[in-house]
């Protein structure tokens, strides 16, 4: 599990460089997200474009990552493939997170 971090138009973009967020990597993911978000302010966009599988542990880790954000930080999701998007919709997590169709629309600030 590896995360790439960059800043674009004032937003911190954290890209998941893995195809799965599941029980095997959930704790590591949560720790990496905490480290990546530390000391940053404003919008944090989680780029899930390479992720094609997420289970309940992975979903829980993303929720935990949101809950450990500091005041003034906001977690948004971008570029979910159909399998991952379906998990967020079935669990109603699409009502908890702003979800963007693409990384480009996320950076521009347009949710779907």
C-alpha cells in the first residue's frame, strides 16, 4: 500500500497506488492517510482511480480517515470505478462524502 501526495489549486490530492483497499491493508491505509493529511488545510481529495475493489474494512478505513481529520480539513472522493462506486451507494456512504466523477472535476470543485 502506497499513497502519492500532491497539491493542485489549493487542494491536497492523495492518490491510492493500489487496486484494493481491504482488510489486509485497512490499518496501514488509515495510518498513511493520517500522515498524509497532517498539517495540511482545506480540501483533501482521495483519488481512488486505481482502486477496483473495496470491502467493509476498506470502507471503514476511509471513514476513519475522515474522522481523524483536523478542524478545517474536508475529505472528498474522486474517480471511483463502478465497483467501488456501487459499494459507496449501497452503504449510503455517498451521502457522507462528496464524490466526484473524475480527479479533474474534483480539483475544479464539481461534485456529481
